[in-house]
């Protein structure tokens, strides 16, 4: 299983447009992808669900952990990390 820890840099965190882009990118992949907020409940949620991602309440400066398993996991995580760390 591949994993990335990212500090969210977007001014709005992982809300609205960044969350939609994050979920759309995850949904294009045929592999399972989860995301969790460090310091939150710690429970990973489905990264392909906009409601689940929004429920994490990820704000600027928060650290998230993204996990994926399967072919292309590293490339997918790189794309998702870029979205989350964009300013």
C-alpha cells in the first residue's frame, strides 16, 4: 500500500473547489483510495466521496494521509498530493 502525508496549503483547505478536484481525480482511478486527517478522528474515509472528504473538515495547515493500493497507486498519490498542497 502506498501512502503520502501532505500538509494542506490551499487557503480554503480541502473544501469547495479543491475538494471537488481531489475527489474527481481519485474517482478516475480504478483502485481504492482513502484519506484521513491527522489529529482528527483518525478514521480514513473514501477519497472518491465528496461528502466523506468534506466531513474531514480539512483546513489550511492540516496534515492529511492519503493511501492507495493497486497498480498506479504512486502516480495517483502524487496527483492527489499536488492538489492538496497547491496554494
